[in-house]
């Protein structure tokens, strides 16, 4: 006594399985920032001023404009993962306190000049006047004593 079930749906194409959406497959998250942008000053990482620190993740040097320590991510993007952000800010504070003493300033994460590449400054209270009064630092190697020009 064969039960007849006309399962007519089976042979039809189901949904859009044969046509994957290429955009969904690639799905570039913000953390997948381009590693390098040849047009970007921070990607270029020119060594003119004093460099306090460098590793795989970031570098810390005096900002050419502000003359205060600045940490720069070694990837071109604006949103580093939380753990990387924390590590970078710790390196920045180390450099800032080496320069200005314990709690000698504050971290400034606002990206004014270059808004599309993560960086942060450590600013002491007098940074604005001091940058006109003091000679700029110069590059003598990473983590060497800071020398001015
Ligand atoms: Zn960049
Ligand atoms: Zn600056």
C-alpha cells in the first residue's frame, strides 16, 4: 500500500543558494583596515623627531606639530581592537611620563590633522606655548636619550 506523496518542491531551486552575495562573502570589518596607505603621513612614519618606542603594533614619537609624544598604530585605520588600543595608550603614557614626570599630562585621542589613521597625543598643560619656545627634538634612534636641535 504505497503512499503517494507528490513532493513537487524538491526539484526547484531553493532560495538563492546558487548565487552567493559577493559583498557578504568579503564583508570588510572596520578592524580589517588597510595595512598601509602610501598617501598617508602616519603610514610613512618619517623619522625626524625623537622616537620613544617602537614595536610590531605601534610607534611613539614627538608629534612634529605639537612637539608632544604621540602614539601611532602601524595600520591605516581608525578603530584598533580594544586590546591593541589599551597597549598603545600604555606605551604613550610611559613616554609622556618619561618626558613630563608622573601624571605630567593627559591622553588626547582626538585626531584632528589626520582623521583616518589612529594616533593619540600625550599633552602636558603647557604644550601649546612650549612648542613655540622649545627647539624641536631630533631622531637619534628608538628609545635613546631625547635630544633637541
Ligand atoms: Zn595611515
Ligand atoms: Zn600633534
